[in-house]
C-alpha cells in the first residue's frame, strides 16, 4: 500500500467510536478466577466449604475428608496451606461452624467434630442427628446447610434412585434443632445438589432435572410444603407435624377435558399451575434453571452479603453448576406470596464441576468440586478456586421484576436512551416444562409474546417493557441484543430467564 493510501485509512480508524475499536468486554475483565494447587496425596473433590476463624476455610470432600485451608484469601496463590483435619467419613456435603465445633453432614448422619488437644487434627466425633435412612444406593446423597436464623441446621436427602424412596425421609428436607431433635419439614424432593439462604434467612435448595422435574430448579423450602416429587410422601406417617399426606400429582402431562378445554391466552394451561390448584401444599420452583442453557446439575447457593465487595449484586443469589462448571446469578422477588425471579448467566470457565461454594465478608467466592460420576465442562477431575471482583462494574441487567403488563428491568450502568427505547433491541419467548413422572423433558408450549412498548426512566437506569401475553407458570426468556450502555458497551449477558409463577395484580 502506498503512503498516500495509508494516511486516509489511519485517519478514518482514529475517528471510529471507541465502542467499535474496543473488543467486547469479557467475564474475566470483571471477575477473574484464581486456581489453587491442591495436595498431591488426595483428590480434592470439594463438596462443601465453611468459613472458620482467622481467615481459614474448611473443605469437606466427596472422599470423606475434611481439610483446613489457610492463605486462600491471599493475593499469592502459592501461599495456600492445607492440613488434613478428619478422614474416614462418608461424603461431606455440608459444613457448619459454631462455638468451636464443626458440624459435618455426611450421607447418614450429622457429626459434631472438635479438635480438643489443639494439634490440628479432629479427635472428638459426636453424633448430632441421624434420623433418616440409608440403603447403600449410590444416589442417596445428603446435603447440609449452615445454621439458620433460629439456630437450626437443615438437610436435604436424595431419593433412592430417581423414582423411589426405599428408606425413611429419602426425598425430604429435615430441620435439626440445637439439641439434635429432627423435624420433618418439607416433602417432594428428588435430587438436591446444594443448600443456602437468601438475605432474609429463607432456605433454598437446588434440585436436578429428572422425574417430575422437566428442568433443574431453585426451590424455596417453606415448612409444610410439597416440592413436587411424590415418591417420598410414603413417610408422612412418620411426620405427624406435617399434617395429612398431599394429593398425588397426575402422572401424565394432560388429564381430562379441563386441560384441553380451558386454554388461557397465549397457550395451554401450565401443568404446574393446574396442579397447584389441586394440591394446596405444592410449591412451584422459585426459578427454573433452564436446562442446557443455564446448566444441567445445579449445586451450591451463595448469597452476596459482602456490602458491595463482590460488585453491584448485593443480596442476590449465586448458583453453582457441576455439569457446566459455571456460576449463574438469581434475583428473587415475592409476588402474591410466592417466590419467583430471574436467572442470568454470570461466570463460566471453572476448572471442574462445581459442588461446594462459600463467600466471605470480603466478597471472595470460594468454590470447588469434581467431575466424578457425571463429567464436567471444566475438564479437570477436581478443583479448588476463588472468584474475585476487580472493581470494574459490568453492564448487566441488575434486577428484573414482574409487572401486571410486562417487566421492569434495572441496569448496573446508565443506558444509551436510543437503543434502550428501540423495540427492535428486545425479543421474548415463553415456554414451560411438562410436570409429569417421566424423566426430564423439552421446552414445550412455546408462546411468542409481543413487546409493544418500552419506557426508559428519566435516570436512564431502568426500562419498563409492556408485553402481552404474560403466561402464568411459563419461563419468559428475554433477549436484549440491541441494548447498549451510554458508552456504547453491550450487555455482558444479554439474556434472562424469568419464572412467572404469579402475575402481579
């Protein structure tokens, strides 16, 4: 190229908008992952993580070990140190620290573990609670929480396989009071992958796709509720405080003329909505963790209560996934007394399948897991990692709230008013899953709502989308490919999945 030709090209390049020249932002620009080396003598398949005094962590593993970790909050990954605290346990999938004692949930009991002589190794193992059954079936995992606002521990228990409950309280959530007394609290659980609390102290667990679960879900554990899978309901005779056994859901997707002859605008009646009318104890998923898009095997639940040290998402939930080796973000609200909300992708690229997770007061999210049994996108057999915020704010949907005529979205940064007000910047589809006894299922009953209006707020930080129809019980999948921030930046994750259990009045 001649110099006379090169100068006009350089000049035109210099005059291009910054947004065109710069590469689109990446997740790692805002939330880098730190990977720690783990002891060569063990497979660090982290199933649970708890915070200890003096900035230490306890890691419970699928191999039945508990390791005490120091230095994991340091800027220098090589400074991390590990000490084996306990071994010989059976899958430590829950850890909670209280008054110098570590409470470890294993497959068949909760243990109170202490180091009384101060040598760094556990020497006291006391049974705290074990009033649930175990048959030896590989699927009978048990997950434990930290202590709730009343001082209770919660546990959730996988069924025997996907379909049955061969021993007591498989398919249940149980509470364990400070004296160890066990209280059956919720039925209808299939295959939990983790537990956690929201900012109000409400308890949730993640359930996996399978029979009666077209997709994986985030479930709100309201005492006395039925979470959807009827196999464990055979144990109601052992749970007198729960009241009578709920009516069983109808096995097939549609039954009778009612389902065929009473369609609502926008599609056939949602299966879960119809069954909620018949079964008063049935509580719908707070959020469908859309299968294949958000993940396939959800695990830990972490609430950001760091006071802004993890970014602009304080009091929102972060959900791990074992299969996709990722973390997603959930914003929840309560409509007509029912929890519901939106799930948005957040961070992918972890080294293995995530199972355990915990955030400290400094906004450091510690995660770990393995790929044993199911495989994971990360590619490594196990991992222990940390996720931090760089201080840069990503341009994201901050909250998504249901309205009687559509949805209201707030953003982390000011919007470009032109693209935000353009109907062409948005698109939506809605769908549901068959609530039935068959394993899993596709997205069905698709509805294509029309976005007929966009109102941008005066501060350019939120928009109100007028949408029709809204379909109760459906997941409303919103795309924002055309929306830009005031500086021209695209939305980092321009898709959101809102589970509309209830339409506001």
